[in-house]
């Protein structure tokens, strides 16, 4: 078989996997809208969407229409967009830092975004001027700036960045806890702590209009840099030798990581392990080339978050678990496995 024929077969398999993944995402969103204390048939969901988007006139119970449009569909779309965004940031960081353990949660970006959002919510810093998402963005940038300074002072290198990220994460988590315990009343503290573990309970269509365009725009920017990310796999020196403007590209993509992480954290709180686990699963399925890896990562991340949300709502009757608990229960063992495989030979 010729090389061109092999490439065509490879892209054909990738196209088939992409269609299968899109179908899986559509089904997952349909199940997320269907499953709950009141079960809604998938046909009813399709009819409700057709009525709203195409002006059809299917007969639907008002309670079902209210549940679909006012609660479950917006929640499913936000969870899908958040999962895709977090997974893509993990894939970018792993390529930029050449470290399989890199992700926003481990590097402290999520913790910094949480601190920024909590400072807006409880302390009222910039109230009326800064939005929750803006506060989360500044917190994410501050966290990564601190981590970068710590890593540079320790001699640089991917391992140093990872260790600095752990330290930065602990620092910003401590700041968040200090703000909550000293400035929030009991009701605020309960709500904030539940939100920090990851909560989709208060999601509305305004949140969809924020996180979905950011995830979509982030995906476009990632794909425009797919070949550049491939070059980073050989190291910054090799990337520079290939004509890549290393500093500008790294600044652009790290800034994109901060924006995407801040948008997700400001809406659903700090959710770990999605950016760590999903890129490795996608890499196993489609290989390391970022032209394939990034779309696969986004789709699998979206499906994973939607399914995690379903589990968080149904695993305990009449109680909703924070979605971060579900992702951590799945992600922590996988993190340990990755850490074991990434160990250096003695």
C-alpha cells in the first residue's frame, strides 16, 4: 500500500470516528435532557426543539417544555462546552510543556480562577465594574504568572513548572478558603464550597452564550496552531529551528488557556482531571498529531462532562453531587496510572 493510500485510509478512519463521536455527543446531550426526577422521552425533546427552532406545532406538555428549556438543555450544553474547553486546555499545556501531567488544575490555573471569582462574589472587589468571569480571568493569569516565576527561579524545565504549579495551587486554594471563612456568612460559605467543587445547578442560557462561543473560538485558535503544537513536541529549540515564533506562540496559547479556564471556572467552579485524562484517552484513539488530537479531545471531553453530570444527578436519589467529585473519582486513579507510566527509569 502506498503512503498516500495509507494516509487516506487513516483520515477515513478518523472521519468515521469523528462522526461516531458527534453521534455519541448528541445522544449524551439527549440523555442529559431526558434523565431526571421527571423522565422525558427523547422524541418529546426532539419535538420541543423543532417547535422552538423551526416553528413546528407538536403538542407538548407545558411542564416538559419548561424542564427542557429552562433547566436541562442549557445545563447539558454548558457541561459539554466546559468539558471540551477543559480537555483542550489540557492538550495544549501537555504539548507546550512537554509533560503528560500538565493541565489547568494541576498547574494552579483553576485555583487562581476560583480565587478571583470568589473575591468578586464575597469581597465585592471591582463590584459593578468587574464581572465574575473577569475576576476569574485575572485570578487565572495571576496564578500562572506566579507559577512561571517560581519555575523560572527554580531553573525552569517542565518538571519545575509542574512542581511550581502544585505549590501555586495550594497557595490559591488557601487564599480562597481564607476569604470564604473570614468574609462569608454561613449560607454564602455553603454555596461557595459546593460551587468550588463543581456545580451546574445555577446554569442558565446566559451561561451558554458565554462559555459556548469561548470554547468554539478556542477550538478554532487551537486548530490554527495544530502544526505548531506538533513542533513543540520536539522541544522549543527544535520548534524555533523550524521557524516557529516560540515566545509569541507560547504567550498566545497560554493566554488562551487562561481565558478558557476562567470562563469555565466562573460558571461551574473548579473541576479537576478533565484536562489531564481526556487528552491521553484521545491520544490513545487517534495518535499524537494535533490536527486529529484536538478535535477528538474536544468531543471526548464534551461527552465525558455530560455523562459525569448525569451521574452527579442520579447516583444518589433526590440529591445532586458536585460534578467535580464525579470527575475526581474517575480521574484520580487514571492520574496515578499516568504518573506511574511517566516515571523515569532508575
